[in-house]
């Protein structure tokens, strides 16, 4: 059990220290739920509890901005409303659809996940953590998000923004396991969906990385930091990880090639030029091999094809 000062560092000054940890948790959750009840963003995936739609949204939202995901999400669930629908389609069609979202490996994983669910779970997304973690590309965050946002299980969902907020509440950098434990122990058991969504938006909209809006924060009295002094979230696991520069990166070169392949096959001799790596044939060959290994393209008779020949 977490100690009072570890979760509620303001308990002694709030006048409720004598009520103990349980009362502090109740007060914190009431404040967060009250704020969430009127302040959540209107996002399309929040209007459903369909496990497949929730899983799709979480995969799309990985390292991708919300405004880019919204139109793609709506189009996806209309086109492939079930795992069976996606599993019975061509992978190359999904790759073409995925253009603009980035990180096409997610598309591969989602396609394989659809087949896994169809073949091993009778077309139904599992709700148990261990079974969710067996789905291709599904890690602890995505698995817990499905458990909460589709099945309303009482677990905490920890992303970068929430990790930052919890570190500021705690007053010191947190290891990933420690942050997850705090989230799990704080989550409101009766309203886990609203609690987690509220924490997401509070972290994304108010407790931001730069210039957090501490004044007027609905849960400020439970915070150790208040925006004064060194930021406790700096150095916390998963919080300060910075994405590499896109310009000139392997991701950019891979994306150029996959985008070109959506219009038709490309001779392998022209691939380096398409990737704008004509002066670095070794790098171009390495990226082609990587994409082939991830089943994102196929090499056949010196020609590159989108997807793989198994689809």
C-alpha cells in the first residue's frame, strides 16, 4: 500500500490528514470526476464501448496527433467494423488506407491482431490482460486502455501525459512500474472510464509539459509541485523521451517508398531514388530489407510490391 505522503503530499496542509489515505483518495477522485464530467474533449472513440473500435483508436493514437486520427478512425470503423472484416481484406488495402498516420508497422500489427482475434477468440476482443498482451503489437498501455474504455475494468491507464502528472503529484521522478502502481491504486473503482479519461485530459490540457495551468487546477491541492522549482516529471520513465528528428530520418525515407508503392509496383533499381537516397545505396538496401522483414513490402523479380504475397 502506498504511503499517504507518497500520493497525497498536501494532506497535512489540506486539513484532512486525520481522515487518512482512503478519505484523501475519495476527495481527490471526487474533484477529478467533477471536472471530467463537464470538461472532457468530444472525441469520436469516446462515444463507443465497442472493444474493436476502442482497440483501433488506441493503435491509431500511438505517437499520432488526435486531429490526424479523428477522420481516419471514423473511416476505418465504417470500412472495417469488426476484426473479421479486416482479416478478410487485403493487407495492401490497409496499408494504402494508413497513409498519413505514419508508423505503418502499426497497420501490420493491427491486421495480424484482427486475424488473431478472428481465429482464436471467435471474433471477440479479449478482455483479460494476459490475453490482450498476446495480440500482435499490443503492450501494457494498449491492453489496459481496452480493459478500461471498452469493458470498464478498474485499472489505471498510464501514458506519457499521465506519467508527467503523477510525477508532479508525487513530487519526485517515477519509475514506470511505480507510476503504474500509483495509477492502479488511485483509479476510481466505480467510474474507471470517466476517471481515466479525466486524467488523460487534465494532463493533456492543463498539466502540460510546458506552461502548465496550475492556477485553478481542480486537483491542485494534492500536487507537490504547483509549478514552482524543478519539475519532478523530468527524468520520470516514459515522460521525457524525445522523438527523433523526422527530416532526413529512416522513417521519412521508408514513408516515401511506401507511399509511392500505393500507386503501383516499383523496380528495385529505382527504390533509392524514390527514397531520396540515391547517394546511399547501402542505406536504401537496408531499409528495403527492413520493410520486407516487417511484411510491409514484397520483392518479386526485382520489383517491389506493397504488402506481402500471403494476402
